C-alpha cells in the first residue's frame, strides 16, 4: 500500500519516522494515531490525520478555552460547531452567519488568497441552505506607505472585489487597519451572512446507509495540498522570499464563475429536496467533508478516490483526499434521486460525480472512513471517521502573563505633552476607506439601505424565495488590536461592546455575534494568555449584553521573525430591525441642529478617572508612538442600557416614524475628535462644540458614548434622563468649520480633502498610466 | 393586462432578480428567460441584466453572444421589440452587434461601485421616451469594464443621429464623450452601464432609476412614442 505515486510530492519517499514530522504531526500525535488504529498508520492515513488534526481544522490549542463562551439563546437555531451559526429572524426566515480568516494564503499570494477566502465562506453559508446576501472584510496590513504593503493591499482588495462581485454577493462593509505588527503577516478576515426559509435549514451530515456521496463542482487538482497544515498552522519561519514562494502552491486558485453556478445548483437541489445532507469542501478538502458528514450522522463512508474527477494526471490518493481545490461540494443523495440531481447539475453546467457511499456503523462502534481505489479495488486506508473530526488532541498549552505587563501598564500616555494643534492630529487620524469599498459591489439584491463606511451596514431581510418581511438586518465587524494589546480581556470586552453599539446606531437590536480570533504563536505562553484573556473578556461582555456567540474561527501562528501580532479578536455582530421602511440616519449632520453626547461611560460605579485615559488610543499610538498604559473602564450595565436606548431611538425613525435622530455616530477609534470630524466630512456641514476640556477628553476612547445630531434637543435629553442614560449637550451644527473651542478649528473643506485623499494618494500611484 | 417583461439570464448573470423586482414594482410582470432557450415569444420587452455572463471569460459578453437565446433576442429587436441591456447586458449587446462600440476596462483599472449623476441626452429611445432632455438622474454604476469606446466615425454617427442616450455629468471611467448609454438606429435597443434598478426604492437612496424604467414601460405600452425616426 503506497499513498505516494507518480509525480506526487515527496511525502511518499522516505522514512516513516520523519514522514509525520514533515506533515506537521508531532511524535505524540503519531503515537495517538497508532493507538486509535491499533496499528501503524500507512502514509495515506497519516496524511489524513495530519490535515484533520492541524491547528486550523481541529482547534486543538483553543478548544479548551472556547468552551467558556456563552452560545445559547432562544433564537439560536444552530450554534458553534456547524458550518455556520443560524438564528431565527422571525417571519419564517433564518439568518446564517460565519466569519473566517485567510491570513496566511493572503500573505503569500494576496489576490488568490483573499479571493478563495471569500469563496470558502460562501460555501459555508449555502451549505446551510442559505443564500449568501452579504460579505464583510476586516483587513489588517502594515504601513501603507511601504511598497510591499501596497502590493498586498492592492492584491487583497482586487481579490475580494474580483471574486465577490463576480460570484454575485455584495460586500457591504469591513474594516481597514494599519499597524507595523502586520507587516509580514497581514490579516484577511471575511464574514458572510445568508438568509433562508427556516424550514430549508440543512445540516452537514450523512444519513441513510446506501445513500450516495456526490461530489459537485470543480475537478480536483494539486492546488492547496496541505494548505491547512503547511500554511495555516505555522508561522512564517525565516520569512525569506524563497521560502514564501515555495509555499505558494499551497494557496488555492479561485473561480467565481464555477462558484456562482455551484450556488445556484445547490440551492435548487435544496429547494427540490433532492439532498439529505450537504457539506462544502474547504480546508482539508475531501477528507474533511467525508469524515465530518459521516461523524455527524453517526455513520461510515466508503470513498472511491478513482471516481474523483481530476484536473491533472498522476495524483496520489493522499493528494486527491487532501487537495483544497476550490468550488466543490459533497451532497448526500438517495440512489432514487440521483438522476434528478444530475439533471439540475447539467443545467447549471456543474459537474457531479458519485465518489462515495454511506455505510453502516455497527452498534457501539464508530463508522469508518474507508478509502478505495475503485469500490471493488484495493482498500487504501481505513480509519474511524470520528477519530479524524473529533478525536484530535486537546492541548492545555502553557499560559503566562507577559513579564513586562505591569511596567507597560504603568507607562501612561496621559503624561505626554499636549499637542500644539489638536486639529492637525484629528486630520492625521481621519481616513476615508472608500478607496477600498468602491471596488466592491455593495448594492446587489437591492437590499442595501446603508452600505459600507458607516457604523453598521443595514440590509432588507429579503431574497428570492423568502417569505415577505418588513424586517431588516444590521451587520458590523469590529476589532481594536491597540486596546487588546494593552489588555486583551478588557479590550475584547470593549470590542464586543462597540459592536453592539454600532448595531444599535442602525436602529437594530443586537442578536448574536461571531468571532475571528487572530493571534500569534500558541506555543508562546504569552500568546495563549492573550487568547484565554480575550475569550474571557468576550464571554463577560456577551453575557452582560445577552449576546450568544454562534460561531467563530481561530487563526494562530500569526507571527513573523518570531514576533507575534497584536492580539486581534474580530467581532462580527448581527442585529435585527423590526420594521425597516426608512433608511437609518447614519453618520451625518443636518444644519442648525444640536449635538448631544449620550454617555454611559461614567456608569454607575464611579466612572472614569479624571482626566480619562489615553491608553490604547489611536492618538497615543499613531500621533505619539506610545502603546502603553491602561484602558478606560467599561461599565457593562450602563452600556447595556445605552445600547437599548439608542436602538429604540433610531428604530422609531427607521420604522417610518418621526425620529428624533437626524445623525448618529459612536465614539470609538480616535475618540470624540475623530467622531465629530467624521460626522462633518461625511455631511459637508460644520459644527461648533464647547466644553471639551483638553486633548485627553478629545482623544480618549472611553467606551459607551454616542454623538447624536438632533433638531429636537429637549425631547432627546428628557428621554435620555428618563432612560437613565447620561448625556451632555456638546454644541450645534452649521457653517463651514469644525470647531471644538480652544482645541480644534478646521475648515470642513480642508478636512474633507485630507480625509478623502489619504488612501488614494498612497495607493493610486500604483495604477499604471491609463489612456484618457 | 400587465406588460410582460422577459429578463434574460445566462449562467453568471446576477442582477436578474433585481431587474425583475424593479419592473414588478412598477406594475409589470417579469419572467426569467434561460440563455439556452431559443424563443422569446410573448414578451413585450426584454431586459439583459447585469452580472458576469459565462464568467466574463475571454471578455464580457464574448461568450454570451453565442448563447441560443441571442438569436431570438436579435430577431425580437429586428422586429422592433424593445431591448434594454444594463451593465453586463450592454456589454452583451455590443458583442452581439446589436449596439455599436465596446466597453473596455475603466480608466484607473479598478472596479467601481458608486453612485453617478447621468444626464438624459435624447428623448427618442425606448428608455427615455417622454423624459425631458437634460434631466439629471442619480444612478449607481457597478463595473470594471464600463469605459465606452468606439471609432471616430461611429462617434460622429452616434452624435449626428442623436443616439447618445445618457452621459455622465462627471466621467467616472474614461468613457469616450462621457457616454453612459447608447441606442441603435431604430431606437428600440438601448444599452447603459448605470443600473436603474438600483435606484428604484427610497430605501436604496435614490428612485431616479424608475424614471427610465417607467419610460420603458410607457413606450412599450404605446409603441408609437418610442420609434420616432
């Protein structure tokens, strides 16, 4: 028995002792495989375990911590562990959501890495029976004035644009963060949301002995072999260009046209109830899809590798089983329905090949995944399906609070000298990300009431085939690695709080969150401590705000040259709007109105210190290069009250009522100074604010604050007082200057120009000369 | 009886439901026409919606023009039937030879999704019949290959025959003579890069697209107004 073959990579050659290490399997893990099988694994079997037990697929370093997250609520239909989390949105409609990372592939090959990240997450969503209706992309790069970062940014954005636009799913938001820690290891996260009639919900499981496993979509090639183990589960070692180039074949290549037809074919198969289960092929390819569907269904599966359509000759069995070729799905079909399934696929020009059969799992024994060379041919491998998907070792990796933590906390940026001109620092912190999102179709399906650039995207709850509904959805992704590097626990809690507040600013009630935990090397005890703290912070905030965590992704080994990235937990939050008939006011101003700061940051517990902390603020880091100190306190009880109040206030106008809110923006990165300036440049209207004491108050990122523009000041403050929400009248709107008395005096035109041109002036230089 | 609008779908088309929804909201009925179908009988007008027909492989519209439905679309157009190509649909119509010129990559070589202002340049087309010349409309564009181009003779002909239907007020993509949409000599076939269906609901931020779609439905209902020579 030989898993290698003609033209295969060098795993077949060589020495058993070293093979498992070359595949990324530790000595201990190899022994465990041997114990499970009761014999030595052959090369193919070892390759299957290597990919399925990789960090990326098995979460072996993070699972013990993830268990601490709250995952349940009455409206949660599917929680973590499936392809996507699903909530009941009412009116017979369910919403599926998932977030993932494609960091390492994008570092190596930015265009295809990002493109296939989009492709992969779409499949996770339509696997659940949902039509994908929105994508969001949080992106993190190094200094954008460096040529290599520009190449990465350009490639990643073009990859998302090229794939997402073509496949026909709008990209409605995201984030753009620059920090030197991402120089060698950019982060490319992608969130996807889909909608489905609740009764179409399907789970990725096999059932019915004798049913057929039908592989749909692309042929299988050598692209992406070992992507999860080679790329996603190790850092960039020496970081030499030659080494990175050598990893490039582990990046898959995407074909959005194939994916578009696959989506339509799969949704048609599900509508016609022609499949009993369906599963996408993503990381770890066919071995993952077959073992997971079998394990979830409590059955076994026989797979005939010779029946898998291939794109190149001479592929070894292990290559066919672990290839991450894109745009493939595995459908479980009854023999009686096969002809109809083939008809639907033919119409959509989607390839369909029977590659497996569901087999019995005798009582008390796990179903087996058996790999055949022809169903009547040789057995190439035989392992318990559940051992691959669920029996990966769980690691309680050592954790340690960084030794310099206290010293860094004590080094407070509050002592930094005040800026000579706060206005110039506001300009430094003001960047319009529309250079990115103008390259994304963010309007398809006629759902987008509020697109990218605001606090949260707002979409109609509508798609072809759904019951009619007046409801709407709000969606946001948020992260703050600066906060999290100072205090991963408090920083992550504040990130969740901000996400919930962004949802509220759109007039929606926060319903659920997903998370993408981007961290460094888990073998560094400080990184494990960060991860554990972040999970605890998320857990605290989610419990306090009644937010179930319905899915997540962990991306570890984000490091280069031995230096770990800042802890970067990304929170995706989903909110529900009861009645969406008018666009939410959004980040804007109207003339001759009053600006009111709603403020729950002082809370009920004594509040912030005075002056408020600048630790972890964009001002301290980006204007002064100071990354230490402590964060402002977060009072979750007060925050919860604020979220409810803001959500109800905005919802009145969104539902078609005479809303009291004319414009709204939460205070986050860059503090009040940047929030005010953004309101002004996005509307072209000036403002005059008084009573901001100093640069501490202007730039602090104390949580739980929202700026509201209203023409009905008395009504707003009366209602805030009644709701127990702190408030302060900041000033008025109008004119053509942004004035914060004693601190800032900028022309709106000047600020707008600076805001608009920052990114294009860096990035458009790359565009080749074009005919005019 | 409601007008019947056929919305042609190729594999890779993605704006078909949006186009259907927009005309349905204006009181028409709309049905999908599969690219493999050889007939468009019974429809009062056809829309070729946006998307990426056949993945835009080779170049946008290059493969779609060979789909069986295009013979039927060509016959329908030759008989005076109103045909509107939006975005990718415009690209398909130029590749099929139903409209002059071609759509090349945007100036700046990037995909552009943004709202533009376009000016109605003629009221003699199925899409602008009855709309005052000079009307400015805010309508989104969403394309990589939207940079309209043609040879000088064709441009002179388009101008002389009043066949430029829409121009951009601020040219976003490098189109020659700011052209956003053109029509054929018989004025019943119109192609445009902006997406009127994306400006068809106050929730989307603009309803200006309904000006064009309403004009289409009106000129279908009263054909004489549309084919003024």
